C-alpha cells in the first residue's frame, strides 16, 4: 500500500514539468508588479520618521480640538506614502476612521468647482469677464451707492463680488469690515476668517457684544449656516440672497462668500448646458474620483461618517441635520482622503506638465498658473502670508534674511461646515524639470468636528515629508 502511494504515475513528471514552466512564466509576468511593490516599500521605509512625527502631531491636534475622528493622506511625487484614520467615524457604533471614510469636505468644494470653471473657460464656453447675467439672467443687475456695477465670474471665484455670506445684516458686515480696516494696514486687510464655522462664530461674537444678555442662548452661527430646506435647482437656491444689496462695490474689497459660489454653480450649469451636479459628477468620473459625491440625505453612501459638535456644556453631540442643496458649489460635496490626494496630484501634474512626450494634464499649465496666481485686494485668512487666488489660496516663496524664515510656495484650501473641517494642501517641487510630474507633496486632512483649523497642521506635515524627500536626493 505504501509503495503504491509513493510510486509516481507514468505521466506525472511531464505534468510536473508543465506546471513548473507555468509557475515560472507566471512569476516572470508578475515581476514588474513585484518590483513596483518593492519600490513602494522602500519609499515608505524612507519616510518612516516623517510618518511617525506627523502621526504624533495629528494625535495631539485631535486631542486638543476633541474631534471624534480625523483622517490624513500624504503623497510624494504622485505616490501615496501615508494614509490613516485616527479615532471614530461613528462614535455611537464604534466604527473607526479609515482612509475610506467618506466625510464632508466643506469649502474644498470650491476648488472642485473652480476646476470645472477653468475647464469650461479653456474650452471657450465660459467668459470669465462677462457679466453674470449673460449666463444667469435670473440674477438681478446690481447697484452700489446709486451706481450701476458689474459682477463677473472672475470676481466671484476670488470673493470680490460684494455678495454677502451667511450674515444677513449688511450694515453689520460693513461695520465689521470698516472697523478691521482701521486696525490694519491696506496691505494686510482683515476680514471674516475663511472656514465657514469660524467666520460664523466671529459674527456671533459681535452680536453678543451688542447685547450679551439677549444672546445668552443664541446659536453660535447665523441661521443660514443650518439651512434645512431642499432646493430643486441651483437657480432656486439664488432666492436666498439674490435680492439683497451688495456689501461693497465689486472688486474693491474681499469678503469670503459661499453664496457667491451658488451663483457660480448656476453659471457652470448654463455654460455647460448640463445640470450642475450632472456636470460635476461627470468631471469626478473623468478624474477617477469615484468616492466624491454630492451630500444628499436619501442615497446610501458606503462608509459615510457621522458629524459632531460640542454643546454649551462641552458634551459631544451629533450635528443637526442640514441640506446642502443651497450650496453645492461652495460646500456641498463628500469625499475621501484618497480622492483628495488624487485631485491634488491631477492639478499638480497639470501645473508641471510641459509640451513633451508625456500625456497632457487635465488643465493646461498656463490655466493652473492663472488659477493659483494671487489676486490683489484679497487675503488668505488661514495663513496671513498668502492671498486668495481663484478657488484656491496661495503663499509665494520668499526669504528676506539668510538663515531666517524660509517661506515655501504652496497652495491650499480649507473648509469648515456643520460637523466637519478639512484642508487640501499642495507643496510643489520647484526647479527640477528632469523628473516626470507630479513633483511635490500633497497633504489632506478631514475631521468630523466643526470649527477646527487644519491648515497649519497640514503645512507642518508637508514640510516634514518634503525634508525627508530632500534627504534622499
């Protein structure tokens, strides 16, 4: 019996030889993938220190602000080096955060919309300097101090239109801007902070100073921050603000306004000939951003996180329900850190891609340069060293004294919405034209807690990875 089991079958050696050749062929076929995997492992090992330091920083920030969850993603030269979730995407059900967690990206939505605007402009379908009424006649022509004025798409994307934000009291906004103008120089005008929840909080502080007792139980943000009404179209959403007077003459001052981007969504809709959300979803598909979607209450969205805030007793609470149909373009999308990294690298590639044998970028390099160029009369409220551009804010490279502060060129946008905070930051590599793009560091962070400033944290992480990259060369 034993010998019968161990005796080889007559045709077995030939079968084994065939199997051996097949396995060898499979290994040869898999070798490029194996080499890619080894390269990725080596790259990750080179950034271990940067990852460890950045993780510790992120844990401290998470504890400091009390966010239930926070997710980070970092890429270097187009390759994701680190993505991780800390804490919980859903506290009640103890579901941990992960790179697949789908969260509100808030005002990073403006950068998405700006990409759509730039694409339509490149195609000759949208004139940045035409009056908005060319595309949206439903928006009334405006006057300021008895003078007829013109609002253009170019003014909208840089927050120079004079259209108000969530605060309805125009005189109060003017008073606030005027007061801050007296406290600062013309070159460093202070106005409402960028993240929507922080801006709203500052507006509330002014109201509390006027009548603290009556505002004791008032909400921390203006009423329009918590709009629950569902609008059937972006044209319908214009009713919120279209008949209100302008805060200032268009082009003369900066006032961050998400409502202005609702008007912009109507312009995109008319210029493209498609519903705004349809156009944006097609763009996300073209970009490969499969987990970036409009935030709607009804659809089942896998891995959607819950969103949180603190009550007046500093207890963690679920955020109240809001409907983002009033502000798709300015703050209405959900995404993941992986999709945001992809988006950042697509733009970085477009910025650096010249006319060579490589594939063209989604946008032309000169279009990205225009989009990221600082615009006069604006400010970058989350970093006073920069200014707003077009749907992004930019800090330029600068160093005034040897061995002192070295300011690196970077582009970013922050976001603050009900129960969420976010940032997407791009730190391009400068000067090296021999390496195929994208060249540089992209960092994104999303938290499911509102009122959390994340830009400085993202910048520290980007510089940490940039230093690690430089050490390898």
